[in-house]
C-alpha cells in the first residue's frame, strides 16, 4: 500500500465527467508531478485526495485511511493563497496559521508553536523575514512562506497546486530546489505546467485529461536524451511518450510534427 492510493476513482460535476477510472499509487519517497491541459481534472484530483470532493465511484486512501481521517498528515499549498498583501500581517503570523489543534489565536500562540513556525521558516530559508510584512515580499518569497505555513503541521505529504504561477524564472527554480530538499523527508505532489522543470525534479509523472496516464521517470538518463553540456532533458520526448500511451489532445501536435515529412 502506498502513502496515497487512488482506486478506480471517477468524479463528475452534475453530468460532466471530470475524472474517469483514475488509478494512482504514490509512495513515501515520491516527487510526483501532475500535468495536463486546463480543465483536464488536475485540481479536481487534488481535492478528491484531500477529501474536499467525494468520488462518484472508487476510493481514496491516505496512509491507509479515508482522507478526512488523516488530513493532519497533509500539508496543502493552494494555487490561490488568498493572502491580502495590503493587510498589515507579519510573515511569522502567516506561518503560525498553519498550526493544527493548537491554541486559539485569540489567546495567542505558545512558545513551542512560535519555535515551530520559526523552524518552518528556516526550512524554506525565510527566517530572516519573520518580522516583515507579508505584502513587502516578492511572489517567490510569499510562496516560500505559504510552504512554511503548510510545514507547520509537520506533514508527511506536501501537496502544491501550481506553486510557481506568476513567479519569475529565478524564483521558480528556487521553489523547485526547495521542494527537492523537502522531498528527502516529505512526499511531494505538485501540479505544474512547466515540463522542463518536471523532468529535472520529479521522479514520477501523472498526465490527467479526464483519464490518467502514469510514467516513472526515475532513471532520466535511460528514459530521455540530454542535449549539450548543460545536460538538458528534452520535454518533447516526454510529450511523445505521453502521446504514445494516452492519446491526449495536448500531445497530438507533437506526434504530428514527428511523423510528417
């Protein structure tokens, strides 16, 4: 049994089928990237795993139990973090919102909870910004703070929905380097459109377009060619591999380009 097991899951909004017969097993040391077209069901699958949505068919187990019974083991960083950058709240206060089952903020946080929040900030390299206003940070820095907030609950699984959206290239790489470090102790599941980044950091890929196509890319040297001294892995090869097995609309242009004279 994996850390997360999705078995024969289907989900629909009214009569519109969004997920169909999804099977996925995620292991303890996985860095899983979920890719696919807009509207293909990526975020919906995350919400099913989190127990926000109940499958119409099939089952989801998180550490062997129903998602609602093991939510304390999951850290979640949504695509829209809903942080009002004009609100005068400090970075440390944002991170402490991630505490589960602690004291009510009305009565303040204990020293152990503050120490935990500072430790989470240290993990993401943001401890020096603890007393800064959240609105004064760059997009990449704010995203690191949101990851620290999720880490406050000491999760064994970290789920991120488009964590580098609206962040510059340098900031994106910083975030993924951080996730690489965290993946040594936490299972990482990330939705992303950046295929080149996926090839560098993820060890498994799930392509979602109503149905799921799964690929183990742990041994990248055998799976993909590299280009030049930079060791760049070509994302076109991943698209070709996906297209050959999933018949997805996204990959059809690549297949057409490959076969046409």
